[in-house]
């Protein structure tokens, strides 16, 4: 007799979602029904359902049960450092809003300081912005900027929403990047709160730099956290 685990229940429910047997917005079978269907203890069923909630696939309404989440609108995103995120979203006609959520000097970080050609004694600021489309949080952008390149940054850093617009006002208008690295992680408690997501929703992390094409000056080191369930990704190389 094959032992049915919570993972097998999850796999079976995911297959039903893919085959349209379970439709977005519809109520899932109750715990009791699933216990009967899979002939497993209630705790096994509950474990499967909790994991599906943590992945952002289902949600629960107290006293009513669990429902399959509506599929969110997928946002087209080109992973390139040549065009600002704001410009990309405007090109596709998305209703983008940005909130400056942090502006603070950071402690020495070898990776960041090396990319910025900064000395240990240099001041490097982190400028964080929360990106929202249709008022729904989708990404956190963290830009790390060397104060020596922008001596008046401390005066208005907590108001910046678009780094590229900030650079353009200071004579930089053609941007490129040397290297972009993609990785996947899971959100911290703070990131869950900002992105309004569960702990097991994968986060795509893009680390790159921004360089002024003419002067070859490194303007920033960038670390962007995208909610992976909100985007379609264009990885075409120009």
C-alpha cells in the first residue's frame, strides 16, 4: 500500500488546477472530504492545505473554507539595466506607483563597495523603493549609491522614487550594466509585510549595476526583489 503524504496531496491538487478541474475563486473540498478522498489523517490534509496557502495558491475564509486564488495579472518585464523600471512599466501602460521606503547609510559590504569602486571610508547610501501596480506591491528596489558621486544626495535621498530620473537631472542620460545576476530566495518577515505575500512565495532577486555609458562611471549597485508570481520575464539578450 502506497503511503499518501501531504506532498502527494499537493501534487494532485496542482494537477487539478493545471487541468482546470479546480478553477480560480472556487471553494476547495473541505478537510473532511479530502480526508475521505485520500484516506489519510486530518493532520496530513491540513499540512497540505497550509503549504498551499504559504505558496499563495489558496486562501482561507474563517468559517467558510479554503478557495483557489484568482490568477493575478502577469506583468511583462524585461530584465535589462538599460531602461529604468519606471520607463519599462510606462511603455507597457501599467499603472505604476512608487513609494520611497528607506534612505540610510550602510555598513561596509565588500561586494557592494567593490562594485561601486568605493573605499572602506566612503559613505554609501541605500535607497529603497516599493513598486506597486494597481496599488498592489510587486517589487522592492534597493539602490546603493556612493555619496562621493552625488555630494548632495543626503538632502533629498528620502524623496527619490526613480534613480534614473535623479541621474538625468544631473547630466547622465545613457545607461548600461556590466553584469546581471539572477537568484531565487524566499522573503523575510519584513519583505512579506512590504510585498503582502506568504513566506513560501519565491522571490526573484536581480543584482546588477548601472553605469553611465559616456563616462563609464558606476552610478549604483542595484538589488531588486520581484514577487515571482506577478511577472512574465523576458530574458532576450539585446
